C-alpha cells in the first residue's frame, strides 16, 4: 500500500498570510498632489482593497497612537467609509519635511546615517478602531534600506523583483518657478530625486536634453526634460544618486530612456553624455560581461554588491559610437510598456495582457518596465485638458489597486507620475517578500514521500 503525503507547509503559510491581509481592512496614508507646494499638500486616508468589514472609525495622529492615548487630529466615522476601496483627502497638510537619522541631503556621513531596514515613521500616523479596540496602525514612512530587509530578496534576479519607480523622475519644479505651464503640465513628481530614493524608489527614469550653455564644462549642457522642456541640470541629480547609494548601500536602476532635444544625428553628444555618466557614476556602475552579451536583468542584488557596485545604468548602446557602445558600464534598455494614450478601460485591458504573462503577452523573460501615465495628448483627445496632477490622481489609485491582486506577483518595474499618492513602495516590499519566500521554499512544495507497507 502506498500513501502519498504532500508537504505544503510554506505554501499554506503564504496562503494564510495573504488570506488574512485580504480579509482585513488595511488603512494607510498617502500624499495628495493637490498643494501648490510640497508642504501644502494634503494627507490622504486610504482603505482597501476589498474592505468588507470597515472599522467604526479612523484617526490621524501626529504621534504614534500605540504608545499613549493621544487624541486624533482628525476622526473619520464609519459612515464616511462607503466603498470596499477608497480614499479621503483630508485638510491636514504634510508641512515641512524633515528626514530623521541623517537622511536629509545636506546631512553629513559622520556619524553614518541610521539604517532603517523596516522603515522609519514620519510624524503622520493613521489608525483604525472598533470602539476603543485598535485594529490597524500605519504611518507615512521613509524606506531608505528596504532591500536589506529580506536576505532572500537579494538572491532574486532583478527581472523577478518588483522595483518601485518614477516616470520623469527629474520633473520636479524649482521653488522659484512661477510658470503655470511647468507647475501644472510638466511637473511629474512632488519629491526631488533624493527624496524619492529615501522614500524607497529604486528605478529612475531620465529624459535628457542638450542645450549649449556656452561654458567650459560640457556637463553643463545636459538637462533633464519633460514634454520637450528643460527643467533642471542633470549633473546635480547624478550626484544625488551617487550620494544616496554610498550612504544607503542600496541598489538603483537608472534608465536613460529618451533624448528628445539636441541628440538627433549627433553621436558625439551621446558620447559626451556617456563620459559625464562615467565620470559621475563609473565607480558605482555595475560592470556587465560584454563578451557574452550578458542580460543585466538576470543578475541579482548580491551580484552587484559582490562587485561593490550599486547602480545599474540602462542606456541605448546603439546610439553610441565605437568603442563607447561596447562599454561594460552600461546595459541595453529593458522592454518598455506605457499607458500614455489609453483611457481607464484600455489601461485595465493592457495590464491584463502584460501582467498575465501568458504566451500572447509581449512580456518576455527579461527586465521590463510598466509606465502607468497619461499624456497631455490623451486628455486632449477626450476633450478635456487635465493637469499632470489630475491625471495621476485618477490613474494611480486604480493601478495601485489592480497591482494588489495576483498581477503584482508578475510585476518587474512599475513607474508612475506622482508616486506619492500611492503606497507603491510598501506594496513592492510586501510582494518581493512573498516572491522571495516562494523562491526560497520552492523545493518543499509538492514533495512526495512514499510509505511502503
């Protein structure tokens, strides 16, 4: 007689974990892009997805409500939680932002910045209750060291990781700018690149333009652009990336995705840009094996750290003249997919195609980038010109919600405008832990033990 026993404990634990999360009513904070400036932006209370048992009330606090009986700054009753998934934009402002533990840009490295592998709360908390019973608590948090949280994540190929990213990462308005065009239609992020990285973003999308500034330093001629307008010099942003990876020990994927101004039929300008990147980031750039035409997305975080490298640079090598096009400091671009010209229904169908990973999906076994954005032209086609903030306010929560289902397990890079009105980083951390858990325990699933009598 044979008895077949399936050892499924890790899989059962995973199912129970995600079943519990789905059955509960998660509540979290995000930042609305509705303010005229960063400090004037409002906090958003979010709940769901699939909040079947809403709490009796939700409170927002300026201090951790688990350590004392503080009074909430704002109380939201159950009657306001009308859907299974939703959000409320509050009147509470973000205020002046200060990062703890040495994570402000101007902080020195002496003493070293505090490591926060599980995140560090800023003074904005949200908690849900039934009567006086605390159900959930969360906070607005920075995640400067989240990749160190789970050692199994560092063993995953980059193509299997969920990397939270930003689109038009450098499209941040200077405080002195008075241009309505820039503020309403060209700005794409509330936070500068340094702050994006501190919050946990690990993929940056750079569109670069060339403008002759008539200076002795050619690096002054390279600017980050959006919608074909110059926004800020590139070199300062590259130095922020370098400063961050040295301080954090984290890995960042840097994607030079487009070159809309000044590059066409000018390989010498591409070469000058390559020299600038090599000068600023060469000591931290991952060195791929060019003789085997290595796919950089097959590497994992451990591979980079073994080289003591923390930046992976994606660059269209075919635009560079020889021998720069064979440099081991740059990786060929990953596949890119965008929702720029799609309405919400088309976006949902497109995500279903991409994230299903079925044979008909254009996603292949390599690194790929999903850019969840809507362009100005798309809103013009719908006979209403929306600002960039309005577009992100509609699109981001939907995409974020859809990724919380099974699709998120197939995500690689997800890049957004105004990522701060989602919990994209927390979502990526949770799903990477789930992926790493399954990868580390895959040998224990469906193991047959035969008992011969």
